[in-house]
């Protein structure tokens, strides 16, 4: 059974930065794409970013493009979300998810983390 545990959330002022980490147990991390999500009004969840199993492909929601960076360290079974120039509308619980395939384009998820609160004050 794979377990995903997120770290790094907290309170930050608008314009500041935070880095989220998601550590995965189990042997499948390095062969799976990884994703970050957050809830959004009227939606179950909003896609934030994705990274392929190799790390070669990264994808971003338009709302975070240029400000957020997703990366991974397969040796540490960890995926990161560096969030810069944070805005108050970025306040949310952020969830990481492990994909069912290697591709960042395949939106099918095998496991979810418990979520980590990010609060951006204005």
C-alpha cells in the first residue's frame, strides 16, 4: 500500500513563497507521474501541476504558470511544489496524488495524500 504524506504548508504573506513536499512510500513512485491539486469553488478539485515519472515533462494550470514549479527526486521518493509570488486566492488545502501511469498527460490517480493547508494573507 502506497502512502503519500505532504509537508511544508503554512501561513505566508501575499508575494511570499512556500515549498510543499510530498513523500511517497512503496516502490512505485519512480514509475508514476505525480500531481498537485487544490479545491476550487464549484469543483471537486482544481489541477495545479503535474510531472512525468522521469521529470522531463511538467504541466501547469494557467493560474499558477510562471509562479509555481513542480519537481521530483526519485531517489528520495519526493515530489515538490515550489510556490512563489503567492496570492490570497492561493489559500487552499493542497493535495498530492500519484498517477496510474508514467505520463503527466494521463489524469488517472492511484493514491492521494492527506492534504496540507496553505494560507496566504493579504
